[in-house]
């Protein structure tokens, strides 16, 4: 079974930045589109950004212009650079394929204080 491992979350003030990483085991990583999802308290988990195996990206309107997704197929890792963070970005962040078919990892908590 493949289960991504997310890291890099933390507590940051509004306007700050964080960089998340997600390591994925197995040989399927390089052929799959990947995405970062987030789940805020009391809300459903949603996709915020995705990247194709060839590097084409897409972003939810809420994060467009502030978040940047990237991937390193040689390291089986996907990254999320988050800039100009807002309190409404507070959530647990997960990575998975897009659409998701890996087991969900533990996620990494991002908390943005105002």
C-alpha cells in the first residue's frame, strides 16, 4: 500500500510563508498527477492545487497567486510553497494523487494566526 508522508507544517503569522513536502513510496509516483488537499475544522477535505506528471499546474481560486506546487519525480516528492498566508488557510494539509487513490497520510497541520 502507498501512503504519502507529509511534513513542513507549523504555526505562522498572517503574511508569512511555509513550505510543505510530501514523500511518496513506490514506482507509480512519476506517472500520476498529484495534489495537495486541505481540511479545515468542521469542513470537508478539498483539493487546493494539482500538478500533472508533466508539471502542468492548477489552483483553487482561494490560493491562486499565493501557493505554488512543484514536484521532483527523481525524489518521489511533491512540494507546496505557501506565501502570503491568511488565517483562513488554517487546516490539515494532505497530499495524494489527483484524483486520490493512495491511502491518506497523517497530514501536516498549518495554523495561521492573525
